C-alpha cells in the first residue's frame, strides 16, 4: 500500500500543467507575453469546455505595457480574451480577462 502511495505522490509531483511558470520570471518580450496569455487563458477556458481551439491574437505595446487581444473558438463561438503586463514585470503581476463570446 505504501509503495502505491509513493508512486501516486511522485506522479503528482511530475505532472504539472503547461502554464506552471515561475511567478517571478519576467515577461520581457512580446513572445513571452503572448505565450503566457495563450496558456493562461487556455487553462481557464478548458475548465469550462473540452472544445477550445483556434487561438489568434494581436499584441501591441502601449507605453511601457504589452496588451494582448486574443481570441479562442469555444463550443462554436469566438471568445475574446485580453491580457496585460508591464514590460519586464514578473508574471505574477500580469492579468488576463475572459470577455464575452461574440455569438458567432
């Protein structure tokens, strides 16, 4: 019994979601920000539906911040997401919002 428990604990320690980042790691590039946004919003949306696909995005720099305007296809509807972070800020300070679907 103890051997099985150790295996389960070891497996739980090795299996982590794709979006498990070091919270203090900075978002220094637009590519870092877009990847963080994609993985965080996918993680959130996939808890609501198993049909989350077709990620598209645009990213802009506004002052000293990255702003991602993204879109997922979820259950036949487009769902917009928005992510923001100050350039170079730690990931723990970045934010994302799931916006209403467009009905299309």
